[in-house]
C-alpha cells in the first residue's frame, strides 16, 4: 500500500488498486479561528494543490464532521458524485452539502474489493466526549495488502485495545498530537502512541494529525524524543511529514 500524509488527519491511500481519501481538510493556512488563542488554524499550508490531492481519488471516508476533518473548502471542492462513507448520523448533513452518493458505515462493507469495517473511538474520556461528539475509526482489508487500522480521533481506551487484539493489524494509524479541549485529552498523546506500539509489537505505527492545529500539545519532535527514550525501534514508529509518501507492507 501507499500512504500519503497530506496534512492533519487527511490521508490519500492507494490500497487494493484503489485510491481512498480520508478526512479532507483543505482550508488555507490561518483561515479558520483559533481553538486556544495561540494561532489561527490550520497552522500549516497544504503541501500541494487541491487538484493534485483529488487526482485519482475514487472513494472518500469522513470519520466525523469537525472542521479539521471535513471543512467548507472540502465540501466545495470534492466532486459531489464521489462515493462517501461516513459515520452513522452524518449522512444527512453531508447530503445537504450536495453529495449524491453517501452511505453510513454501519457494518463491515465491501467496496470494490476493499473490506471497510467501522471501529469504536472516543474523542476523549468523561464529560468532554459530549462536547466532542461521536467519532469512528475503521479497518481496511484487501487481498495482498497489509491489514490497516485507522484509529481516528480517539484516545487509547479499552475498545481500541480490543480492536488491536482482535484484528492484529499490520499497520496502525494514530492521531498523536495530544490535542486538548478545556484541559482534557481528546486524541492520543506521545505516551499513548507508544502504548499502542507496545500492544502491537508486530505492527508498524504511523503517527499523524500533528503540528496543524493550535490545541495540539505534542510535536513530531516530542514524539520522536519520547520514543527514543523508550528505545522504540524507529522503523516501527513512523512519523511522516506533511506531503510525505510511505510505502508499507505486511
């Protein structure tokens, strides 16, 4: 498989002979409000043009409707006829934006030979979850490809641990910026990311969703330092830059 990190959670994956775009966030740098007062968002520019990002895309997956996962620019620029899979409950809102081929990911679904299975996530723990709203992750499987677990906007909590144990993924994609809302952790930080690596000793962890938003607390450098201190093999914890492409196997 080929994985291209665009920015934040936005990924372009070539998998099973198809091109999948995940959580398109196309806003120009500093065009959206700050979350914490530290900086307007996003804090970085897209590494390439939107036309280049959309080239070849056959399927879009939208994990939830926070603006850093599906923003107004993406709603305008993503072709309205492209198939979109989303979490249950978001299909009406996406349809109201003009998209004509939207389906909720309620169960394991086969699309063009790809098996896409929704997985539980929690955008924090405790009362903050009500503020953040529901989210999903998913797993990807296809003949001849590594099994992928895209955890999404979640902290490490029992259902994530159970997914790792049940699926035994070859690739785990985490959101590792340690974002906080009113002081509460709402996605994984460096220590939870390392715990994912420990729970899946045969998997490659790809840490994303970093250095794009002003409520993040963990940088790529922070994560690498924490991993080095814990003697984590750098080949098992990949921390791509925006615009970087990884070629991954089992």
